[in-house]
C-alpha cells in the first residue's frame, strides 16, 4: 500500500516505523530536514521536505497515486487542509487526520457527510483521557483496553505476593473462579514474553494480561494481587490543558476532583467550565501546596501537564507525600521505561495510545481495534471475521484448527453482545470479533493471512 505520512514528530515517526515493517511504500513529509534525515537513516522510506498542506508538496510526495494520507502534524489546520487538498485534487480514497481540537470533529464538512475532508479523525486528547479514566476506575491495573464496543476488556496487572493465583498454574484459574469466564492472554516476565499455557506458573512481579467481561474484571484482578483497598474516590489532576480539563469534566460527577493549573487566566476559564471540581492555581512541584491540599489522603494523582519532567517529578513528590497511586503522562518512551514501576505507578504514553487508534484505520484489513503494547513490540488486535466457509479460511473452523503464528494467542470471541472465552473447540462464525494478543509483531503478516477473506477459499 502506498501511504503518505504528513508530519515526522513522535506520532508520525511511530506510524512510519510500524508501517514500514509491514511491506508498505511509505513517504514522510515534514518541514524539518533533520527529523526526516534521522528517520530515513533507520527506515526504508522516502522523505519530502516541505509544508504538508501545499498542493505541490503533496504532488511531489506522490499524492496522485497514494492510497492513503495520514496527517499527523502538530497543526489541526494543516492536517485538515492537507486532507481537503488530497480529496479534491488527488482523489486520495482514505484520509486520516489527527485533530486535537474537539470542535473541529463536530463540523460536518470536515468529518461527516457524503464527501468529508477526513475519512477518519483521531483525537489524541480524547484517547488519552479515556485511557486514564479506565485506570482510575480499576485500581491496580496497569492497562485497561476495550474491545467490541466494551463487551470485552483486556487488563494488565502486576502479580504480587499474596495473590491467590500467584505461584499456581494458569489452569487453576477456573478452579478458583468457577463462575467467571476469563483467559490469560499473555505474560511478561521482566522484558521476556511467556506464552500462557495451562501449565504455566504465574510468578510474583509478572505482568499478566487477561481478558474478561467488564463485570468480572475486579474479581480476576483480586486473584493476581491483594485487593487494593477501597475504590478511588479522591483524584488530583496536575495540568489544566486539554487532557486534564477533559478528564476533570468526565470524573467530577463520580469522584471528588481537584485540578491544579499554573496559569491564573486558564484556571479561571476551567473553573467556569467545570461544575463540581475544585480548581487551584499553583505549581505541581510545590510541596507546601500539595500538603495543604491533603495529598496524603488523595487516592490518585495524575500528572498531565505538557512537560514530561514536571509530570515525573511532581508525581514522585506526591507519592513520597503519601498519595496512594500516581499516574504520569510521559511523551518520551525512554523516560516511561525508566520510571514506571518505581516511585511512579503508571507511565502513560500518548504516542502509543494514538498509534494503536491510527493503525486500526490504516492497516490493511481494517481491524476494529489495535492497541500497541510494549513500545510497539506487541499488539492486542480485534479481528472481525469476514466472508463465509467458501471465502474464508477461518469461518467454520475451531480455534485449534487455525494456523496461528507461534506468538499469537486468541483470548476470546465476541459474538453479538456476548463474550466467549477462547477454548479449543469454539467454532468461528461470520462477523465474530476475535481478540488476539500478538507478542511478536513481526508475525503480523502470518496472522493477517489467517483471517483474510478471498473470492474463494479451498
């Protein structure tokens, strides 16, 4: 597939890296020649220097025969204009844009109607906000990923000494929870992936990914770690930007929320927008301020400013002062690897969250959901089975008959609004949604081939 990526920032670079390894013809456009040079040195791609919204730059990049444009520059306006030019002048069929300002997504000419400028719009702020919100809802979870319109959730937790299943085989999960259907989809032991089988023993400090219906998530979590006390009630948000403000608005009717913003003018605007939240003006690294606001009685601290260092240091300070759980927004992946699991409980990577949403629109076969994990090395994928027994190599076959790559594990099948935990004798039907965990992303072409529907399959 010939794809143009507009923008060589963190998201654009991540998308280029992911797609270049999947047999695509990639061209990246950016005004920064040094970024493009660094990208071209490590990837087999073509680069073009110029403003991504200019018709002649798009033409030079090959928009006239491109199948897809992915506009992920730092400017919403540039992304929208580029997609509009690609539609009207070059007739590019698929146009994906990152839009930070939610108001643009409400304009019909941009994202809806018969001939929208953008065929798929991605809002990083909304994605990150929802991601953090799920982490607050499930104390102890490292990640909470939704599939099939919320009918299934894949949750990552750290197994700790004292958990009922720690030190026992995975096959014993059903004995511990006879009325709960759940499936361990993957285990990471340090930096090494362990494919889960019935005889695999869960050890303390393992990062365990399991799939279950939302109603059963907390029950399964308690098997892998001691109960994390009472549910979160008090949330402290540092940073009144788009993410912090949206998170406070989403939480304020269910939690006691305080939001801290350095700018007095912006804090005043936030206070006018929110109803039940307390808005504070000050520095998140001000120890006296945090003490005055009873940070030691706060259940969750969220460092959501635009500054990685400020998020890291303020979260570490909140933890030292007695906050139960701290979450830090970190854009640099190297920082996230350094701090998560120490003083900071969870490091949230916006680029990995955004990458997964983009891949669901970009990747051939259009999977319903893609979640990029482990800095892009692994993926959780929702595959929708198309075709019938004649045109698909999957329909009518049981799960143990599928020729899956070695690192792939099917966690469950969502059929209608019902989650079926994967067992060897489950037979696949058309329109089933399969939740697949792929521990080695290099095996993606093998996995894709299993579920491709052709004219006739013999």
